[in-house]
C-alpha cells in the first residue's frame, strides 16, 4: 500500500532536513580546517632565581667564565638555562657565541625563538628574517620560521582578520537521503514508499565562508578576544525544499594557559548564536555557550577538548510541518586531536557525543561521532605552493530514546552512518586555489526507512587571507 503524507512521512521529511544540515556542517568544518605566548616580568624573575639555585647551571656558568671562547661549553650552558626557564640568561649566552662566530645560523634560530617566548617580537623577527631561506636549515626549520614570522606579524597587530571562502557546485546521487529500498515500515506494516520520497539525485550551487577576528589585549601573554562567523548557502537545482542557509556566530575570550611551560596553550569560553533556513523558510534558531582548552603538547600531538550546551528552537514550515517537535536542549562534549606523522603528513581527528532532547521522546536522541583526516602535502604539477590531499573517514551512531509509534511501536531508530572521502586542495595563487571533494556515505538502520547510501562530488575555487 502507498504511504500517505501523514505525520510519519513528515518525520521522514524532518530526517532529510537533518541530513541536509549535516552536509552544511561538514562543509563548514572543512572550511575551518583549511582557514595561530610570552613570559611576564615576574615569571622571568622567578626563572632567573631558579637558574641561580640550579647546581648544574652554576657549574657550567663558572666554567664558561674561565673559558669564554669554548663554544661547546656555551651551548651546554644555554641549553641548561632554557631547561630551567631562564630565557634571558640563554639569550646572553647565545649572543656571546655569535660574537665569536656570527655565521652560526642555528644560534640565530634559537635566539629568535627565545625572544619570541619573551614577547620581544621585533627582536625575534630581526633574527628570523635574515635566515628564513638559509640553506643550512632543514625544510621543516624554514617552514617553522615562516610560521613564526606570520605569527609575529599577527601579534604585533592589535586586530587580526582571517577569511576562508569557497563557491562551487555539488552533485549527489541521493540528495534527499531517501531510503535505499522503497519497501519501508508504516505503523508496523510493510509499505511502498511513493517515488517522491525515494532516493533522488540532484545538484546544487553553494557558497561558504569562515571569518575569524582576533583582538589582542597586548599583555604579552597572548590573551585575546576571539570571534568566528560561519556562513553557508546551497541552492538545489531541483529539490528546492532542501535549499539550505546557515549562519553561526561565536565570540569570547581566549586566555593563555601555560605560556611558559606549554607555549601556545589556551583556555576559551564563548557564547553561540545561529540560525538555519530550509526550503526558503526559517527552520531553526539556536543559542548557547561553550568552553575549550587548546593544548599543543608537541609538533606531533595536540589536544582540544570542548563542551557546549545549546537551546534549539525549531519552526514548523509547509515542507516540514512537524519540525517544532525537535525543540529542546543539546549537550555536546568532545575533543579535537591533531598533530603530524612526518614533515609532509599531518593528522587530525574529532570525537564528539551529543545528547539532544525533543518535545516527544522519539525526537530525543544521542549520537557518538568520530572523524579522521590525514592531510598530505606534496609538490604538485603547478602552483606557487604545495598541493594538499586529504583522505578522510567517519562514523556516527544515532540512537533515539523511544520508538516512533507512527512507524513502529516496538523498534526504536538506531542508525550507524559511515563515510569515506578525499579532498584535493590545489593552490593556484598565494591566496586562492581549487578544491575538489568526493565522498561516499551510507547508513544501516534498525528501520529500513532510514537506510541509505549517497555519493557526492563537489568542485570550486577557494580563497584565504
């Protein structure tokens, strides 16, 4: 029998709406992925006192006074000064080394790093810039200097902006995320889904932007006020009820956490506000707050745990007449993990758990999600910078709190969704390039209504500055 357009088919429509939203979310997450701490006077004095009380440092210092031209001894003294946190003493030692041999590139590199840690950014730049292309340094060291110079320019400016944007076209084999089989369940009996609800291929044109603003408090610790604006819009070629508009803004302070022991570490608190339009009508408004800790333990491993709470207010529309039942709170806890495998290969992963409440129990659910990506840089066929290939894989489990009686009184919906993809970012100019993405996703479900598969490919120019 045919399934009529009742509350169960509306539930199917709301499910397709949620899938469309996830497409937009993942596009913005990739945009964000493609779109960086000093010692105060009291800390410096404390470090100097620690150095003065360190027996090894004092022994090396006394030996260095007797043999001031002993470069190896001076290196040992400088390294020990850094270990005990007396950067000013290490600077003095390294500058004395340069007096005897002013051509030592790696000594200039260490001096640049030390001045940077002390917040003396102009002095750091004076050492970094002359050696930025030095043949004596490894490619990784030259890349590191380039990153320092960018960050120094940023920190010497009270206000910084960064923008990433892309426009393009996307094709999907199952744009409405219709079930793989037209034979579904309605009120615990088999039903034949009308063709309009089955999987339908479609394309769209889309545009997205991620805009970040940072106001530096100028206290040499690296404390800032950070704001982020994410925008996305897609216009379907045929399925206009899936036209998607998305905006989200978050803002809040980011404070240096351990500027000396763990340079770059920070803690951030922020507020969130956003909205979604679907099919040309207002669909969702959301607001909330969150907090995160950023901890780059090394070049090879970093961690950013976070927690958020949002209030989600859904609006019923002509295309989605039961959307309002999804209104409720959503808690999210998770972590971004990142690092490098080699100089050319990075890695990042995102894990999250959501607990979302709705006005009806079958609209309440929890999810667990994990996504992993492996950015690989290599020399491409052309362009001013190296190309980046990004293979990725992900998994999400959706578990609803209760069965939807309009579909099945006995079986609650549990979905296991999988995805694999590949993106290729080809720089054409210093600030713009071409991004191509392909992805295949599929879902197994306790209810055949929600099992689907979808192949998508998108391409378009991107810009960052």
